[in-house]
C-alpha cells in the first residue's frame, strides 16, 4: 500500500504529536499528462517550517489534511506523458509519500549515470543550487576576502563555504559542537572555525576575522547575525539565505537589533529563494558537477530510513542532530 505523510495542523496550532498523520490511501487513476512514480528519496528542509506556517511566504502554505510538500526523487513506473517513459528517474515537488501520481510538467529528469539519485537531493539538487546562487551570484566572493558562513557544516552552508574557499577567500565556518567544527576544519579545509555553542561568538569572530568580515552568508539569523553586524567591514555584503534560529515560531521572528550597522557601514543585505533563479539551474548544475568531479566540492548526507520517521526526522534540523543534507530513504 502507498504511504503518505499528511500535515494536519499549521505549525504551532496543535500539540506537536498531532501535527502529522500517516495514511495508506490508494493512488488516484493515472490521467493524461501525468506519471506514476515510486519515490526513493524525500528531502527534509528547514523551509518546511515556512510551508507549514499560515503566513504569507514565497509559496502558499500546505493545506491541513494534505500530503506534506517536499522535494523527492523517484522512478517513473507508468506514464501518460510524452516527457517521460517508465524507468526514467525524476525530481520535483513530489510530497512526502512512497508512491505518487503527479503532473509531468512539474518534474525534471535526472541522469543517474552522472551521479547517484540521492545526490540530486543534496549537492547536485536544489540544496546545491541554493548555495551556488546565494554565494556566487549575490555574495560574489573574491580572493583574499574574509567570508563567514553560519550553519556551515549543514547542507547549504557546507557547499556555500566550499564555493567561497574555491575562489580563494578566507572562509570561516560557524557550527555547533566539536564534531561539526572538526569537519569544517579537517574535511572542508576552511581557514577558520567557530563553535557557537561553546564559544563567545564576538570573541571568536575577532580571533578568526581580525581584519573584519567582508561577506556573510547567513543561514541562522539571531545572535550570530547581530555579532556579524558588529564586525562587518565598510561596504560588506550579507546574503540572507535563511534564519533557522527564528523558525521556532515564524509569527514571532525577531530581526537583528544591530541593523543600523547597515547605515554606518553601507552594507548590502539581500535575501533570495530559488524562484529567482529557475532559468539558471543548468548553470548551477554544471558548476557543481564540475567542482565535485575535480575534487573541489564534497557534501555529506544524513539519511533516515523509513518514510514513517518523517516527524522525528524534521525535528533533527532544529536540534542540530543532522550531519549534512537530511533526507528520507523511502524503501528498504
Ligand atoms: N533561501 C533559500 O531558498 C533556501 C533554500 C534552502 C535552505 N535555506 C536555508 O538554509 C539554511 C540551512 O538549511 P539546510 O537545508 O542546509 O539545513 P542544515 O544546515 O543541513 O541543517 C540545519 C542546521 O541549522 C543549525 N541550527 C539549527 N537551529 C539553530 C539555531 N537556533 N541557531 C543556529 N543554528 C541552528 C543546525 O546546525 P548546528 O548544529 O551547526 O547548529 C542544523 O544542523 C536554513 O536557514 C534554510 O532555511 C534557504
């Protein structure tokens, strides 16, 4: 039987244990222009907190009772579309479910000869593209600049940090705990690391960035963003990729109290989502694949087995229990 994970209430509007419901509903009949898929991989993203919050965002929230929105990768089992044949592997917004009937127009074919299917959920998928456009298009790091990345051992942050490192920047990665900072130092070869859970962030930034900060790739917001404002250089740039420290209650997210540094230091601060870059995905894919093939880009994946473990898995993003791109492996 197919399995679905449904969102039953908006975030914060029920007891956490009532938020999700596992169902086993039959698939709808396959209609013209649709494909039937077996899902193998489901991406778990901090952005899901936004999709489950009843608030204006870059796309409407999930409707209570509907299958939870997610990216996924799977194999086409049956097709009534000219775009796909059985055996094709595809990615797109598939929802948290083990099998699906979806409109072909929302899916893209992936090439599993270039990389295993799950890489299209991490370094070669939207995670990688998000890091690429945020860092390379908005941040534009230069050799010799001091670049700080928060949540730097995570899915997006680790790729963003490596892209800046590859440009010759002095990259400082911030992460929580000794295992993650060791990964940043020893595997990603970053110039500096900060363990924000065990160090004073202002002191650590002064130590690692004695000449100030030119570019900050922000994944967390909150205290860290304020600390960066206190040490950012004149005409510095802040790329606002996310603000996970504020996702606990998105109706009550707090902005930085030090934002007037934008005036004093002529700071450019820009947010974005992938909807700004949909027409440039091939560019990002080519750049990330090349870097990976040349040994200049690594990414780690944190795989949770079993679609029914979605509720526990999504919480890992907010406790920091994930080490790399978090995803569900659907089948055995
Ligand atoms: N703009 C876009 O289009 C876009 C797209 C994708 C993702 N994003 C954003 O990118 C960021 C990272 O997403 P990801 O998918 O790569 O997840 P991730 O970094 O792999 O996982 C989330 C990490 O955030 C850190 N974290 C959690 N709570 C925190 C807190 N209160 N303060 C500081 N750090 C905290 C944890 O790492 P530590 O153990 O180091 O704390 C956790 O492992 C998120 O803000 C997300 O919303 C934006």
